[in-house]
């Protein structure tokens, strides 16, 4: 499954990095997204979802609601996604409603817990 991580991090103590690693360990192809990072563990980091050259299934969010506004929300809404996971602290009812209206599944859940309990 192709999974994008918005708010990817190179810092091992960050949940976004832990999700990046665990997704890869579970056989998923991960596309990290961050405006200022070029690569994580040899994997190219993209500035936006529209730059990702592969079709995406899932987006896992690791940026707060304020950072999701404007250009980021537009990028997310323009992407062809099956689902978006709003990890703890990223909940955004307005963006969720817009995604649901587009037919995108939204979950307020933790990607790490979902992976560890085989619910991903």
C-alpha cells in the first residue's frame, strides 16, 4: 500500500518517524512529505502530495490543524486518496468534512496503534 506521511520527521523520537519506520517494516511504500527535509533514511521527501509520482492509498497526518490550513488543505483535498488518518493532535473537523464530501474515508486514530494491532 502506498502511504504518505504529511509532517514527516528525521528525528527518531517523533511519532511521524516511528510511523515511517513501522509502515516500511510492514511492507508499505512510504512517501514522506515535509517542505524542508530532502530525505529520510535514503527515502526522498516530497514538498507536497502533488509531487509524489505514485498513486496514494492513505495519508497519515502528523501536522496540527493550524498547519493544515490554506495550501496544505488544498494539497490534501486535490489528492486522489482512499483515506486520511488524523493522528492524535491533528484532528480537524472542517477538513474531515471536506474530505468526507469528496468520498474520502477519514479516521481519528493512531497509525502506530493501527499497525501494531493489525487494523491498518
